[in-house]
């Protein structure tokens, strides 16, 4: 019992929490931006997979790591544009279109990967992002290893979360996005175009989703395999509900899930008696479901979420 509690005093645990949370932060913010504008984007799982492959392939072909992230964001934005075209002007089902985007992006990713590397007994590797050593801060006992020895994309994810929170809460652009998700007809009455706002939000959100996938291949791992996202996209969708559509709470939710995940990995080495490892793998998801149930009872869903909008009929 004491050994299980001592895990929380390990700096490596909290360092792992930030690393595990990074793709979830990017993905959750992407979903949140889309839903704040009134559109559900179930294409996140496929978009994250696509972003992981594009970033890795860009670096593998000789590109810079940051160029890989930008390439992933661009491709994610293009798939977001496809999703936006089908769901906003055409008004097709957001559920069906999102699942179709996931299947299309995942299948295309695997096809392009195998087309580029038809024969490969083991996945080729790249040189990933290295942990940054911040002078003065990285040498602080415990906190230096836990907080100030991360890769650059991790700090970028936290920065993006704070910027997103500021934009949505305190800028005219954020107000327009939020009102489009609540009452797009009122937005139109103010002289703005809700269709353009929704399309822009979906493209921006999808770009962030792809960056979450790109982190996996350029920082967490140094290679790509088609199943590496492993349901993180669906977790991001749940975290948006958990956060009540607020960026700062979404950041905390991603860190909480990452804590559950990092803890169960270390708990496996402490608990003895032949306990199946699958039970440990279940822990973060079970605890997240419990937390989601508790938080969602007070969550306020954007009123126009999943409601098609046309200028002729309102929503």
C-alpha cells in the first residue's frame, strides 16, 4: 500500500503526466473549438492518425520537426474543411460525416504509409524532439524533472490552451464563435456569417487535432504505426463534456486522465499476485467515466450544437 502511495512522490510520474496529456490537450481543444461553433467533429480519431503519419513522413523524408507539425496541421485542416463543407453548407448528418471522415482519413493514412514503405519488417525511425533543459529551472529538485524537462510541443500545447481560453472569453472573435454555437440566427442579425465562422472553427479545430497526433510520432515515439492513436480521439470528445466546453477545464481534464494513465503504468510494477495487466489498463478509462458522469450533470451544452443552419430558415 505504501509503495502505491509513494508513486505520487516521484518526479518521473508528473513528468510522464505532461507527456501523456499533450496529445489530449491538442485534441480536446480542437473538439472544443468545433463544438463551441455548433459542430460535432467525430473525425478526430482519423485526423489524429493522419497527423501522426504526415508529421512522421515529413521528418523521415528530411524535413524539420516543426515543419512536420505544420504539415500535419495543414492536412488536418484540409480534412476539417471537407467535414465543414459536408456538414455546414450541405447540412448533412454530423455524426455520419464525422465517422466517415475517421474511416477515410485512417484508411488513406494506412494506404499512403504502405505505398511509401511497402516492405518493412520494423517501422523506420526518426530523431524526435528532445527534452528542453531550461537553465536554472531544470535543475530545481523534483520540479525541474517534472515540469521543466519537457519537449517544446508540450509547452506549446499548454500555451495554445491558455490562448484559446483568452480568445473565446475576451475577444470579439471568441464571442462570435460562442454565439454561433448558441444562436447562429442572432449572429447573422449582427451582420456576421455563421457559416463562415463554423467553417473556420472546424478547420482550426481539425488542425489542432492533427497536431495532437503529430506529437505521438515526433515526441512520444520516433516511428509510426497505424493503430498508435488507440482511442485518444474518443477520449478527447469525452473530455470536452467533462470540461463543460471551457478550455482551462479541458486542460485540467487532460492532465487528470494522463495522471490516471501514468499511475496505472507504474502501479503494475508494484502490485503482485498475478493481476492481469488488462485490469490496470482499464483504470484510467473507468475513473474517467466516473468523473464524466459527475461533471456532465452540471454541463451546459451549446444550444445549437449539431443543429444545421441555413440563412433562409435559421436553425
